[in-house]
């Protein structure tokens, strides 16, 4: 169990949130020009880092807003929470 | 309000805590972010929507609850007509907001059930089934939150001391009430 600071509602228990996978994956501008391998790379391949990872989260049982989070997957330490559309911090 | 049966046949009473359904209450969901949306809602409601998270505002007829930065719930403080589900306020809001694409107005009167909890043990009951931290909430009249209670989505409004409004989806309401009945009996 850990507490997440929703950028809109404030600190809430993890139970209220849903994880939404890796953040900042850009949809290719011309999908029709991609090979199957390149399309699969975009669609399925994720980094799944042990350590600091950029993720999307949704406050599913609260304000229902999506936001970004920088989390250390090895110890669940949350480094930073920031809104959708904001630039990811440089490490 | 459509003619639904009451979800609670009898008031729940345990350990100085009482729970009953309040019906029929008009409930509207409002969504929008443009500046014109706020001015139009303000004019129609004679009330300013709360912009601070987890708060509410009230007039003599209505209460509005902050749900998200662009979403609110409005409900009538008093009962409305039972034999009709047309509300003058909804029509006014619909015409000035939905039709002009400033935002969305949705009637959720029949979607949500309003339960009124009264007594000193309200937050003890919540603590037995919710991950939300009620420490600041219970000292602040008018505070609101959306959270989980026994894993069911609820909207909670701190109306007054020892008096709380709880909104729950109709389809979950009987399940929640049976949990409340059980949990309140063990406080
Ligand atoms: Zn939130």
C-alpha cells in the first residue's frame, strides 16, 4: 500500500488509482507507412524497467483524470507527479 | 424522478447511527471548462461552482459538489415531484450549455441514490471500509470526496456536524446498504 498525490484531488490511497502503463509513447504520425515489426514495437513493446520509470496513472475512483508519474518500480518510491500534456522532467 | 421503489425498507439504526434514503432529489451532472460555461452556470443557478478540490457550495435551493476540475454534481436540497422526471433547471441548463456546446448537462437523478447518515459514529463506519483519510474532512463542513466504501464508488458530502450525504449508484445501493447495516451493528 502506498499513497499517491493526485494532481487534482491531493493525497489518496493507491486503491483509488489504476495504473495505465508507460507514459510518453507517441503514436506514429503515418501508421500506414510502418512495417509490421515497427507497428508491433509501438503497440506492444514496453520498457518495464526495474528502477525509475515514467508511467501514466488514472484516478479511477476519484476525479477520473489521467496524469503522469515518475516511480521507482523497485521500491514504489514516487519521485514526481505531473499533469497530462506537461513535459517529462529530464533526469 | 421515476417511480423506483425505495432501496431501504426501514431506516438502519445501530449504535446511535441512523441511515435512511432521501428521495426524490434532483441530481444533475455538469461538465465544462470554458469561461462562458462558468458564467452561464452561475447565472442559471444563482450560485458559483466550487473550483477548489473536494469542496462544495450551497444556496437555499441547491448544493453543488466538486467532482473533478471540469465536473460537478448539483442536487436539490429539498424533495422534487415524484411523478415527473422533467426539471425546469435541467431544461434551462441544457439549453444554455449543452445546446451551445459550452459543456454537458446530464440528468443523474435516477442513476444515484442519496443516503443520509446521522450520528456520532459516521466516520468510524467509513473508516471500517474506506481507504480515504477523513481526518481533515470531518472537521470541515461542506467538504466532499469521491472514494471507495466497501469497494463501491461513492460521493460523500459533509453536510453538517454528524450529518453526511452519501451518493451511490442505484445498482450498488442495496449491496452497500447491507454492508452498512452489518458494519454499523459492529461499531
Ligand atoms: Zn484525483
